[in-house]
C-alpha cells in the first residue's frame, strides 16, 4: 500500500463534508499532513505538491497569497519560472482531488483568486479547528471551576496530535513559523490540562509525568513550578526545594538569569511554612519567559 493510500484510524471528532463533495473529507496537520476520505489517506505523495497543500490548509476557505506560497516553496531563491512551476503544482493537486473524488471538481475546490489561491473547504474539516475548539471549551470550564471537565477537554485536544505538525512535509519559512506556533499552543494546552488536574485533586498521578517533562526541558519554569507545587502538596518539601535549586543553577549557567518572581516566592513559602500555603493549582503564564528565550 502506498503512502497516498494507507488506511488510518477514525479521528475523534466529527468531519464536515467537503465543499460540494459527496461523503466526508478530513484534513490533518497536527502530525503528518493527511487527506482522509472513507478511512484512507489520499494526501499527495509529491513533496512540493504536499507542501502546497499544507500551505493552503493554514487558511482553509481563505486566500493564501501567491507570494507567500513561493516564499514557502523556494525560500529566498525562487527560480525565474516560480509562477509557472507553481501553476504545475496546482494542476497536480487538482488532479489528486479529482482522482480520489475528494470533490466533484478539483478546479472548484482549489480556486485561483487573486492575489492567490483558495482551498474551498470548511475550516471544521481541519484538525486544528477541533483542537482550538476544545482549547476554548477547556478554558471556559476551568474559569467556571469545572476542573475535571476542563482536564477532559484539554486531554481531548491533545489526543488530536499524532506527531510534530506537518511531520511529512519539508517545511520552508512560512510553514516552520506556523508549526512553531502550533507547538506552543500544544505546550500551553498541556500545562492547562495539568493545572486542571491539579485543581481537581489529581496529585500523585502527575508527579512522574511532570518529572519527565522537566527532564525533557530543564529550562521550562512553568513545568518546574507545577512540579514544585505538586511535590509540596504531596508532603515532599525537600524534593520541591531541590527542584528549584537545580533549575536556578541551570538558568544561571545557561541564560544568566534567575527564576521568575513567582517561583522565587514559591521557594520562599517552602522555606518558611513548608508549602502549607501553596494552592493545588495556580497557572503562571509569566513562567513561560525562560523557555521562549531558550527556544
């Protein structure tokens, strides 16, 4: 079975029908780029055509500028024939749409609309739409104090991911920037899910996960703060303080900075009252500072 025809499992969200199409077509970018119809992946196998599709999936149903596509495909060194070659890639993508019956007419699904091209699909057909919907749902539930429900929504959002975004695409500057944005959203969602689980009383189950996350990114202040609070609430004050000291050394040696003010206050609380005043969940977005600088 070829890459373009491999069978994939059903996704955990409802698909919208392709514009003017018969049946349902779903598009995935939170992992390898996939075009799913009737449980089979029909993504184009030609690298540049797949890269073009990925660009169009960044803005489903909206115009993607030709200049942005050219920049993505050839970076700073486009050939003189870039527009002609792009037209060829568009032709092959339309043929892929027709060959796999993704829409009644490839030209009606992939439309030239100055100053660029439009892939006429519903944004709900792309997995990013479901991811962002579940993110918003989780934040709303968390704001209402529905911590268990919020944790479930954040978990469902994270379950949509199957790997690095655009994992099977040779990304140029435009897709690379978008992939970095998506990864940051996933990171924020993961932290929100942990905060919701902490607030719902899930303590001991999270220590192993947070230790792994802290080891994977030893400069991530937000993760270390969550781990410290969890250890304090679990009666492991000395471990929480040791975690802070290790982080402080790494930050000083590698970035020349001290832990953020929130972590310094948390450490002070651990020294003076053993962490008794540390709340079970308190997300600090300012703790993202060091990781963003590091990356």
